[in-house]
């Protein structure tokens, strides 16, 4: 075999910055956390590649939760916000063409889901989900309403801080990530058993979006800024070579 | 060579939670209104090359209870061992095969299902050939970081024996947790156990 390019692998995930599997204050993790050590090996082409999502699959309202589920002429209820930011890799480079999917409760803290147990009212004009694909610089934005906090079955008085769930697809299956965005200044962040699964306060703060009033749309929406970071590729001149080279 | 730590750190994971299906499989959840079909619902966009297979499984928790709220994603090579991805530089993959599938566990039985093709063999990072396998990623309420594993096949004994990942495993007694079992013609079962007796091998890759 000659001159077959071997795409660079991905840097090892810094597990210390991620939650542990077993976090007893988040009760569901107790029976859903593996007990054995994970087996590590370097990424190869199956982890270094991933599906591609084209801009053509994104509909005009996919990134506008205020209207994408609303009846014609109607809008979702609640304080309108734009969430805007960049998807970067660990070298600080923008990740172009990344797929972001997001979902959230409505302004009253209620999800549109069969198994929702918090009986705040549904908003007939709010589905609570959307998606977008980053531009050539890794930039993205979507419009929505600020989600409400909600109580959930864990401790008797556990409430989730207001949050938006994010699913991210970069260029490689190794970069696959699901996380959540919180809102600057929310005191409930620091009382949440799910937030608390992350040990590092700095890491938690990286999930907190900041309000940017300088970018707010007059008489329309405030802007929250939220950057996300996906795993980066290793950079080495001494990448493993193919057999025979 | 530069030994600096990365300038930016990967965003920490948070659980997908109980409502991941709202965002990732809204049509499955019965609330589809924004796009016509859930992403990853179809891995074939036309006639495909190779052997078409189905894979079914259930994700079990540490008590042996099926997860009814899991989401499972797979990523794999086509029948010729090529990935339908710009990162694939060895040739053109089957144009009618996406390589990527996403399935929600059935809300009553917990079963997930993929309609796919048997993957070809692809090289490991050092060039050794791996046995046919599928990369798997599992998220759910109570899972703080998405879990990675692999599906290998019980009818690939020779390839499995020389696979660089399988052959490096110290505890061979756990190896069967990575092998899908044939259930008749072109149908395989791959159950995942998150914890306890028969815990599936998960990878940090
Ligand atoms: Fe939530």
C-alpha cells in the first residue's frame, strides 16, 4: 500500500472535565452507570469520520422555535431570546457544517412529551425543538423563548435551572456530544443535581450562556451568547503509518 | 513538537435526559411538525451493495430492566469497508448508504432496531485490518456521558480472532458482550447491559 493518507486521530477525551458515570445525587445514574473501567484505544477511521449534514436539509423555520410549531400567524408564549455562538474545536478553530439539534421546555417549564410529569400548561404554539448547521466559521444562531425552570422527580424539591438541551455533530463520530446550556445569573444552577455531576466549577461555567444586550433586537429579542467546544484532532508529524510504508 | 495543552477544552457532557426524543426524533415522539422525517431513520436511500441486515436489541439497566427512553446511534462502513464521509480518502462509498443510523428505544418494550448492511473490514490506526464492526453511541436519562461500544458479528470468527481491539482485551470472558448473535437469516441481536452481570464493554475512544 502506498501513500494512503491516514487521517489524524482525535485527542483523548479529558474525562476529568466530564461527569463521572455514577453520581448518586442524580438518582437515575445509580443503575445506569457502568462499573467496569472503559477500554481505551486510539481513534481510527471509523471514529475519525462521521455523517455529513448539508445546509439543504434545513428548513427556513428549523431554527426558529417561536414560530416553527405555531399555528399560522401565531407565536410561542414567553420572553423571546436569540441564542448565538460558535462551535469550536479544542484548537480554537470554528467547526463548519456542524449539526446542532436543540430541545427545551416552554416558558412555563413544560415539555411537550407523553411522559412529562410537571403539569404546567402546554403552549399550543410551541413544540420545543429545532436544529441548525454552523456556517463556514462555526457560527450558529436560533430564536426561541426562554424556557422556564421545572421540578423533576429526584429529591422531593429538585428543580432544574432554566436550560436548553444541545446535541452536536462535528466532523467525526468521536466528537459526538450532548450537553445543556444554562442562563447566567440563575441561582438554580448551583442547586441542581444534574449540573452537580460536573466536578469543575470552571467546566460548569463553560455551559452558562451570557446575556449580550448590545446585540439585542429592539422590541423583539434579547441575545444570549453560547460557544461550544468539540474534541480536536491530534497534531503530529509522526502519525502512525500504514503497514509497509 | 509542541506539548501544549489544548487552548480550548471540550464542553462537558450533560445527560440527554428523558426528553431527548423531542429534539432528536420528534416524529417518533408524535410531535413531528417541523421536518418530515427524523434524522437517521433511514440508512438506505436506494438499492445498496452488500448484505442487508437488521439489528435489534434492548439496553438494560443494572436491575435488568429495559431502558424505554434510550437513544442509540450507529456509524459504520459500507459493505466494501468505505465510509460515506469526506474523511474517507480511500475511495467512494456506496452512494445509497448513509452509514449513520439513529433509533429510539420502543416506549413499551425498549427494543431498538436498525435496517442496515453488513459492514466491510476497515483498517485500525496502525493499518491492521479490523473485523467487520459498527460503532455505537448510547444516551439516555441517567447516562451522564454518551457511552461508546461496538457491534461485532458472531459469523465472523476468523476476522474477530485477528481484530486488534478484540484481541487486545485482557478479560476475554467479557468479549461476548461485543458480539451480535445471528437470529436466522441476516438478522442479529445485540443487547446492551449498562451495569452488573454481563456488563457490556464500553470504550474510551
Ligand atoms: Fe430538560
